[in-house]
């Protein structure tokens, strides 16, 4: 309803007085919005989202993508592959751009296993279960793949097809293993906050993705870390997972037996199983006794951009 009044100048003024007037509805909506904001501010953040200090921690300098590694927008298929495999595994589209979600950081922290090397960090809060970055590189088979690379993940165990980001790739190649990373770098110490997953795309081709753990978000500035899997460490630093060191390669018979054991444990399927960089989703490296013994498998780089990302 409305009322009409006349002021001293004789002009009529209409004003709303009914409970259903537009002015009252707007005022009520504003009050509700303010109350909702207050309630949201008073709610406590889950404990695992409250790091001991602000992320990123001191000892991290942002870097541009290294010049000695070819940057790819999608995986490249090895020209030596059988035509049928080429057709099956050639990507039909570019990988999603992850530059707004992640950034590369040079780590300078004595207690970090990748001290002096690089890691991958979240630019913003990453929702649980979401895709962080697609892991791209050179798609090949066991016949042609590198025997020394620390960047190989299996795409399909049946076809013996893998993706190697040693000399070409994107930000996904900088993901570190969670073991030994200090609590100042990750919100929940001694536990991976991300995982490798094989995805079958609408076009039928497969790709490897790095996904946020299904149980929690990743905090802005937090280091993104996965589990490389037992076969990776068994072939390089078995003491990291509580095993005795592998026999020296100078002992051919013993070393051959060890290599056969590792090859047996490095068989992957999309359904999972032990082996590879991730022992729950099936993606992983094919560890070998002759592989380089670097804890993280990250290539040394020269700092090129130490500015905080915008």
C-alpha cells in the first residue's frame, strides 16, 4: 500500500508503507546479506587449512619456465611409434592453461629434500578433487623411452605407453614427492595433497593429470606434492621407504635380478596397484637401478624471474 502527503509547497509525495513494498524487500535483503557475511566470518577454518605460517614460506623464489626445457601446450607423440598407437594417443586439444593456478618456485631451505631445486606451488586455493595441471611430455613406449629419465609416467600398461617430461613438458614436471617436505611448505605434513590420475578424454585419447586430493583443498601458496610410489624410490633411494639399498650394478647377476623385480613392480593399470609415482591411481615412473639418483628428479635451473607472481 502507499500513502499520499502534501508538503508546505502543495506538492504531493507518495511513500510506500506496505510490508511488501520494493524498498522494504531491498532493505531486508541487505540485512540478510550482512548477517550472512558476519556468520561466515565467525566460522572457523578447518584445522588442516590453518598452516603454521603464511604460504609460501620464506626460502622460495618464483621462477619462469626454464629455457633448457621445451614448453608444450599438449603432449607430443614419438615419431617412431606404430601408426595405430600414434592415432590412439595423439592429443586432440591443448592442455588447460595452469598458469593462473600454479607457479614454479626455487627452494632454498636446508630441511627440504629439494633444497636448491624447484617445486610447484598454488597461486590460489585449489578445490579438493579438481584438476591442477595436465602432465604433458613425449609419449612413447618401453621400446623407445629413456632409460635414465626421472620424469616418466605410465599412461597405459597394456600398450606399454608412457609420457616423459624430461626434456619437454609444462608445470606438471615440477611436482615433488611429499616425503621429507617440512610442515612450513604443506598444511598437513607427511601426506601428499595431490595425486596423478589417468584420464580418458572424449576423443578417446588418454592423458595424465595432477589432481588435488579428494579430501581437502590446497591452500594458496602451499607446495603441491604427490607420492612418487615405492617403485620410484626402490630404484633410486630405497632407504627413503625403509628398504636396503639395491645391489651395486657391478654385480651383473644380482643387479639383473633386482632389475627384473623392479620391472615386475612397475606394471601399471588405470585401476591402480603398487608402482610408479602414484601407487593408488596407476600413473608412475618406471624405476630402474641405473637411473639417476636424485631425490626429486628435478633438473637444476638458473633463476630467471624472482618476482612474486601477479
